[in-house]
């Protein structure tokens, strides 16, 4: 074979090798660029989630939920409102229930504190009785025993959740807290109690709340790890202090005006 033929046969191999090297280098560059981009997106998302968690999620035009009555404790004009969205078959809700009770007790009689309970029965197979449980508390509320029935349902969650005769157990709870059981059963079947539960669900839907328990303090969502009595008291006390300071500042100019006029007169 001539030198010219050898040179010609080697030329395509050189081109193929060059293309292969370019493809490998390009692939490495693309992989590293994509990895950096994914990492940036993840970090940005985490930052945004943290920021949103500390801001109010309640728009001014959000549905108000069931009219306040049996489901509220405290002063209507309180500086701080704690709003809980919960499901009676939610294990986490049962877990924080004692904390909610302790919170209500700690601020009982405090003019700056108000607590509202909202129904959010989740539409999942494991929570097949949760809507009826919410209706049961509303029916008890029509006889002034909303909180007592709520307490029994949360404390005995595991017993009635797994029981085929759960309604009989509920009747026992109703009897134990002194309800007129026949009236309670009739109210459970009525539209008024169901309507209140659905109104709370509509409010949750408008606020994009899809999990329980969800706790809002003056419209700001509280992370689950902070649903302890110590953390909640710290958060609530800070909100009360801030509201009180704002009220004092707004009242200060009016109270200082006569003093200024008096000093001017004395001069």
C-alpha cells in the first residue's frame, strides 16, 4: 500500500476520534450545568417556602367559614386570633389537641386572645368518618357542648376510628356529657350542622390549606414543630406586645396635645 493510501485511510479515523472527544466534553459540560441549575432551583424554592411560612395566607376576600358561635373562645375584638384547621381522624390533630386545650386555658379571660376551631375533614379513605365526626360536634354545639364532644372524639380517636359500631360509641359520648341524644341525632341529620362544616371546608380551600393540623396565628401559619405550648406562648405574647405597642403609639399624639397647648399657654 502506498503512503498516499495509508494517509487517506487514517484521515476518517482522525475525524471520528475528534467528534468523539467533542461529544464527551460537551456531555460533561451539559451535565455539570444541569446539576448547578437544579441545585439553584431547589435552594430558591426552599427560601420562598420559608418566607411564605412567615407571612399571612389569609386574603381579605377569603370566605369567613361557619359563623362564629359554638366554635370560638375569647374576646371578639382580641388582638390575637388563633385559628385551627383540624380533622377528627388525623393522628397529628389528636396529638396537638392537649396543646390546644392548654393554650385555651393559659389565655382564658385574656382580652387579647381568641381561639377559633375550623373543620377540615380530609377526603381520603383512611378518614372515612371524619366528616360525620365534625357534624357530631356541631350537633353537640347546638346544645352548648361543642368543646366537650370535640375533646371526647380526639381523646378516643383510636377506639371509634376502628370500630364498626362507631355511632353507638358516639351516642355513649353524647350521653356522658348530658346531651339530649335524640335531639343530637336529629341535628346531625339536619342541613344546618352539615352546612357549618362545609363552610369551614370552603374557607380552607380558599386559603389553599390541604393538610391538618394547620394553625394560623393572626393569619400566619405555624410550622408543626412549633406547635408546642412554649413556642405558641412565645409567638402569641409577641403578637400581643406588638399590637399593644401599636395601640399605644396611635393614642400618644392625642394624649400629648393638651399638654403642649398648656405649655404654650403658660409661656
